[in-house]
């Protein structure tokens, strides 16, 4: 990538090897987001669209898709959650519809949806709360008196699978839900939960709306969706996907990256976490400082070569690669 100076980013030439994990790092304001969001991504999109780009050269025929996963909401509905986003909730609804009580009361899979009329609480429309407009103040959420926050009509809540009703299922974390369905060997549902565990989202409640997730959690949810597909020959770009993650879950995330990379994909991320940086195949550091004193390429290469240099990142990295 050859960059014409943009904002505080100087005129630099940067190498992004394909098929590996590349991490862009550097102090705050050093030009990381500018390089990734304003330079690299737009030119890659031009190439995908068969528009010539003089700023990028190399083995461009090796990829056929680009995904820039932003730290922003990805749900279309205010009721969208982790398992609806991955389409796993469809299988759960079908499972409840097969139960004896459901058949006796003519409850179909549709009745276990909180997005359509039928089985959802009509008072709150399946939200579990009522939103009160306070005009010049922030809106207030009040638990729905009709369903007590359970989102469904009473008859639907009386349908049980293995001693759990649909509201109780939605209140379980992904880890709890995974263990629950492992015991009952519901393989069709397990396949939707495994990717969420792999990217470190096991602690999130299955019914938690996407609008309440952090930017890092939303990016990891998108990564989980990639694990459930046959994505190949693509470039995936993430902006600090480890935000808010415990060290144990960071290791899970790295395993997910490796799973994606094994399918001839390329991953490029902005990251400050040293566990990720030391596990990267290629590191690009911008700096040496932020603002007007940043925007320069001060290192690119492997972690092993980086610790032989003296930069802000390399000095810290030496403590992790001994």
C-alpha cells in the first residue's frame, strides 16, 4: 500500500502479507485508524469492484472479498440477539414447537418468536419492557406489567423443554445454554452456539439485545458468523476486537483467528493487546508519537524481529517474548 499523505499519516509504503494475521499498532493518534479505514479499505473495495487503484499492488488475485467489521450495531431489530443473529433461534423455536404441550395447544414455531404476533406479549410487543418518552430527558424503560419482562403470553411460557421454558432459555448465558443442549444432544442448536463460545462470548446472555453489546463484542459476534460459513480467500479487518476481553477469552479469540486463516483468508486488525501482538504473524507499528508527531512507519516485520528494535511497542513486547 502506497499512501498519499492523509490527516496525520505521512506518505508511507506498507506491506500487508496475505494469508496471515497482521496487527497494526502504535500509540494513540499515530494514524492506525486512518491507515486502515481511510486508505487500505477504500482501495481494496475499489479492487473488488474492478476499479483500478494505483495505491495498491501485489497478488491481488488471491482474494475475492473484503469485510471491514466496524464497532457499530449490526442488528436490524431492537430485539435482535446473539442467537437470532446466527439464525440459531429458529432451531430452538422448532424444538419447543415439537413438545407435547405445544402440539396439544396448537403452538407452532411462530408462537415462540418475539418478533411477530401470535405468542409474544402484545402489551410490550415482545420487548419485555415499555419505553416511556420523557421528551427532553432520556427515555425510561419500565418492566412490562403484562408479562413481567418475560416477553411472551402465559400459554407460551407454559411450554417446557427439559424443565425450561422459552424465557428461561433466553435468560441463560451462551455457556450455560451450550452445556444445557450438550446434555440433550441437540446438535442442530449446538452448531450455532459453538462459534459464540470460540470467540469469547460465552458470558453473554443468549437473549441480550445487540444494542447493549460493546463494539468489541459486536466485532466478535461478526467473527462468529464467519466461523459458521465457508468463507475463503477474503480479507477481514477488525478494529481492536479484544476490547473488554479477559486473557482466557483472548486465547479463544486467537484460536478463532487461526480457524479463519486456515481457509486461505487474511486478517488485519488494529490492536494494543500484547497477547495478540506477540501471536501475530506480521506487525506494523506507526508513530513514533501521536498527532503531528505520528503517522510514520517505524516498523514492519515479525514479532521476533521487532524485539531487536527499540520502539514503544517493541520495548513492551520484549517482556512477552523471552
